[in-house]
């Protein structure tokens, strides 16, 4: 062991801090990283903002402030054509007829029920708009709720709390409850929207909120995230020191996506960490009191590979602890035809799929969407009931892995192949940016867009399957008598 006396140790600490302060200037931070938009919704505004109409009126003021404090302070011109906050650029969401960053409501006469759509962290209501439209076409009154801090500027994620988001969820559910005249209200939660949905359901079952959801649909749910997120709170607190402004972000990237932040605030990671831990803790406490936790019928859609959230947590921290015979896990496997025998595969999810398909003690149903065989790109769904080893297979006609696609991703699941922004093919409209499947080759480090960003799949080739399963789930659970 090396002994360092206190004066030397103090000098080392001072040197390290000095180097850190010098190297962490705020040169990269732009107005969209620094401006605090005071018209944003928060828990402490609930005395004033009580209804969904109040929420929308506040949102109008928020977007006016966004124009004044961010867009009007941003550069414009041909060199900024891909900058989201450059007025009139190809990535400026304001140039379209509807800005899907904002909350939206799809109304209908004599609704079958209501559905609240909750997007993920750094996302916007755009992520679930296609699923929302499908539900609306079936006769449901749908709200796509913009979560506080989202759909405006990355700086918004520096100041939000999970309690702010939970308060917004309560406003959306209360509004739908009034609009559907006693019919069930369902929740579709994507990524961070999933634990928010589960949290609301737990509160409703404890009599703290209304209504109790008719069912839950969880897409790429953030039930458990990687342990490193536990350090986010410390790093965020350090960002208040002079010269460490950039520590308020885990990553700072160019903002070219009109409906999702590329820069990710450190506080946002801490919010997801505390939210997921809180939900997991509540479920564990309930399971300790009773062997089986009661939740509304819940279906989970999850890719077996996911760089954002952990898949095992969905099984161990949620589904395995729920009341049997009313829940299901739908797993999308990797493309076994593309990777069979490949030494380039870093982490094969086969142990997870083997575990859930070969266990006879799971209280939930499992569907595995996978290759018909390793020599085929055709897709089958393998289904097994709760507490069963027997799986039945069904060929999904017309469904196959597209060339060059080796897996789904966390962000791909709710996005249709024909999506005009993230889809398989660019639309004819060349005035707006396209971020879907791109074939770009050249020298590395030439573009500001990270190579791993471009490699990530952003649409779901099996979207129709997911949408149909979601519609069936909501329809089958659209009754108060369950």
C-alpha cells in the first residue's frame, strides 16, 4: 500500500479538481441546453393546473416561451439546415401541420373506452401516435400526454422530477375518466411511460387515484435500468460547481431529431433510476405481504436485446410477482438467420429466451417471436400458457426479417415501417429530415452523427403484429367485469 501524507493528498485533490474545471467548460452548451422554461408544468402548479384543458393552455404558453427563449436565439441559414432549433430548418417540427411534440387528443362519439399514451424519457407524444391512431379508429378516446420537460428543449430534463410526471398522468387519466362515461380507461406506457403506468395502477388500487386502469400495455418498459444510473444524482449535484456546467448532461449531441432529444440530462437518468426503484420496491413490498400482486391485465412487448433497459427485470421484478393467468410477455428474438454461428455476436440473448420458454413455474403467458428455423428469415410466434412447458407455434404469414436487420432495439418497437421520420424508406417530401433506415458510407468521424446512432434500428418490421396484439388485448379487457 502506498502511504500519501495529507498535504500531498490535498494537493492531488486540488490538481484533479483544477484539471476537471479547466476541461469541462460550458462551450458546448447552447440555449436549448441552458434555458429554463418557467411555463412548464410541475407538481407545485397543480393548484392552478387542475384539468387537461388547463394543461393544454399552459402548454400553449410554454411553446410561446420556447419560441422566444430558444428558437429566436438560434442561428439560421443553409449551414443549420439539420438543426432542430434553427427556424425553418429541415428538422424544425413547427413547419409541419401538427407538432407531435405536443399533447394530443383524439375524440370520438360514444367511445368504447379511453386510452392514455405515455411516452419515454427524452421522447415526445410522437413515439406513440401511430398506436394511438389505431386505437382511435377502433372507437377509443385517446390522449397522447406530453410529459413535463419533454417536447421542448433538452434543458427541460434538467429540472423535472418523477412527481411532476406522475401529476401529469393523474390529470390525463382524470380527463379520460370523465369523457368515457363509465367505460374502462387503459394505459399504454413506452419506456419510462411503463413504470409511470404501473405506479398509477398501484395508486389506483390503493384508492389514491382514479380510475383503476382497464389494462396496461407496456412497450420496451423501463422496469429496471443499468446500475450506473445510480451515480447520476452525484454527477448532477457536481454540475452546480463553477466550470462543471456540462456535467448536467450525460451526453451532449447535435439536436437534429425533431421529436426526441439527442442530449440527455444527468437529472433525467436519476429520475428514471429513482422511479424504477420505487416501483420495483412497491411491488416487492406487496409481494412480501401477499404472494401475488394484483395489477390490471398487463401485456409487455420487449426486444430480447435492449441497450437502454434490462429485460430480466421485466420478468423478475414485475411479471413473476403478479397474480397468475392474466398477464403476458411478448419477446422479439434476434434474427437467428443473420447471426447463426457468428463470432461477432457479443451477447446472445438465448439464455433469457431458454429460461422463459423452458420454465413451468411462470405465472404469466409467454410469446416468443422468432425465426421459423435458423436457415429461414420467416417468422413464427411460439406461445405457452402460464405454468406450462408446452408451446404451440404459429407461422406469421407475410412476416419476415428484412435484409440487413439483425435485431430490434429499444426505440424500434412502437414505430411502423412506413413512419415518415424513422421508417424503412424515405418519403417523397424532401423538405423534412428523414432519420430512418439510411445507407451512408464513408470515412469515420466525418459526420457529427455518431456511428452507433445510425446503426440503431428505429422502426419495427413486426409493427403490425404488435399493433394487432395490443388492440386485441385492450378489446378483451374492455369491461368492468373482470
